[in-house]
C-alpha cells in the first residue's frame, strides 16, 4: 500500500510542506515501514519511533478522532441500517452532507488545540478532554 499507492500519489503532488502523522499502533510502526516513510518524508514524519514523536493526548489533536468518527457514527446508525448496502449508503450520505462551514469549525478547534498543547508544553489537557 505504501509503495504501490501512497508514495506514488505523493510524487504526483507538491508535498514539500506536507507532514505525515500516524498513530502508534504496532502495525503502523514496523521498522521497515518507518524506514520507508523516513526515506520518503525526511523529518516531516510524526510517528512513534519517527523523527517527531506522536503528540501526547493525540486523539484530541486529530480531527478524525475528536470529530469525524463520532459525528458520522451518530448519523449513520440513526435509522438502524439492516444491510451492508444501507449502511454504505448512510456513510456516503453523511460524509457528502458535511458542509464547509462545519469543517471550518473543526479546523478552528484544531488550531486552538494545537496552540493549547504548545502553551502547556505537552502536559495533559483536561480542559480539552473534559470541557470541549
């Protein structure tokens, strides 16, 4: 997947400013995978055992975790789909219905979270976790 798709896709775009972040799951941090990504991305890899460490409380810094998965799940299962086709239809519908204004709010929250983690120098973030 990495060599046959990801790296080929990167080569089709101007990615000089791109940073790649992935979680610390063991299956994502195999030495061969890390070496390949480091060779491709240089210091722009954020990962366990990478040049930049995965940030503390990182699920609170990842829009997919703090927004998308919960939002999609709450709407996808609202009508209790009974078939895979129905489930797939709901997923596609919910994703397609996400509006730019909603994404702007998600990005505002993301930048706030990044600024906050910088200000507290990586300490735990109970204000984010329990109050947002």
